[in-house]
C-alpha cells in the first residue's frame, strides 16, 4: 500500500525549562554536566514553572490539573497547522488516530478528545506505543485495505511527559520536554511525500526497562536503554541507507530525539554528515513520540522533491520502528 503525507503540524508550549532553571532547583546538576551527557540546553513544558519550583512535581497526580494545555488543545493547534499545510478543509478529515506516552484520559480515547476540540464527528481511536506511537499509527494504516479508509486520516501525537518527571531526580529532569505533532495522510490521494517501507518491531521482554506508571514518576534503566536505542537506531538507519540511498537524491536522517549524544553516536556509525542530520533535542528536549516528526514539521518549507528522510524511532516496550519519507514535490 502507498501512504501519502500531505501535511505536518506541531505545537510546543511557551514555558521553557532551561539548564539554568534546573541548576536553581538545586538537584545536583549544572549546564556543563547536562551538555556533556545529553547535549540538551532547554525544553518546553505545559506546567507552570512556579508549580515545578514549589512542588518539584512530587505528586504527579496534581500535574494534570496544573497543566496549562490539555492534549485536546495542543492536538487541536498542531492539527490545524497540518490541515492548513495539506491544503484541505477540516471537513475532509474522515478519521482521527491519536497516540501518546502519557494520556490525559484513560477513557475516552485521546483521539475523541482531540476530534471534539476540532468539532469533527468521525471515527476516532487511539494507537498507543509510547515513543513509537506515530510509527505505530502509520504501520497499522499500512495493514488496512486502502479502499475502506477515508480519503484523509488525521494522526495526532500529544506528549506532555514533564507531568511524569520527578524534579528532585536530575537524571530524568534534564531529559523531557513537551510537544505535539499532527499529520494528514492518505492512502488514496497523492501528496507531496510518500511514506515507504514502514516497519515496527517489539521486544516485550524489555517491557520493564522504561515505565510511566498510571500514578507515579517516569523511570528507566538508563544505560541499558541508551545502548538499545543506539544499536536499534543504527541498525534501522543502515537498512534504509542500503535500500534507498541514490546518487541523484539526498538522504537525510531524523531520529528519535532521546538525547543529542545518542544521535551523534548513530551518525558516526552510519556516516551521516552534520548537514544531513536534523534534530531539535538541544532546544526542545525529548518530546517522546512527537520528537522526530516535530523536527520534520519545524523545517517543513525546506524539503524539496530531491529529498529523502530516513526516520527512525525507539521507545518503551521495547519497540523500534522506521520509515523512509520521500518527497516528490515541494512541501
């Protein structure tokens, strides 16, 4: 099945968690320590900064109430950008899919909350796979019968993992930022880019390596997870290079924005020059499943009919996924 991408949109909240802000929390971290280990200088959060200072988010159950944006609102904003870029009317959307690492509501589905905010009365349901949720939606769509799908499907990935962070723990406090992306895709109507060779794999034996509990803080086996992320990202990137690298086209790389040092290690292993590696983790942190597509959305106008993008994701589960985004017209 051919899957076409018509438009991408993104939203980042305005509140900024700088390294200086984290230093002032007095949790044993510094600009030098953070940049050396993860290469992150700033992140965005849906939480008020005073809330973080006053509470350190010791009880994450209070974070949802304190948050300045719901997933429905951030999803609406990203979706409206994606729909405008696709050049279609909102009423052309025939289905809404959503996925996230941390949902606002267990019931109803986040897709229903977002569709309601958009005033869309269409089938809406969630496909959650933590940081590979966007890849999972594409993968599931690729398994469906194209003729049974509506002309345009809206995929929304709202992430607000700062709500799960223990701000007395420097190891997790330095990583996470909040952000939301949306994509308009079609199996029937050609668009500026095609999504090729999308894959999704899992190893549930590692399900306890990265966890966000229903009530509690994010936790992970950091060193083991980082080794897994580098190994799987390099593997998938090499597979895409072998299958699609052509002299007459330019192959770029956008990976899961876990941390900048991890992405630099992958680029060294796979021979990706700096001008073909694109990221936003230095200034926006790890925004979970929204991270890699947000990089492409934030640079949407730069993509030309000569560009291929190898997009790779890893996440809790453990899961790993990839696709090649081939532009055949200007974005």
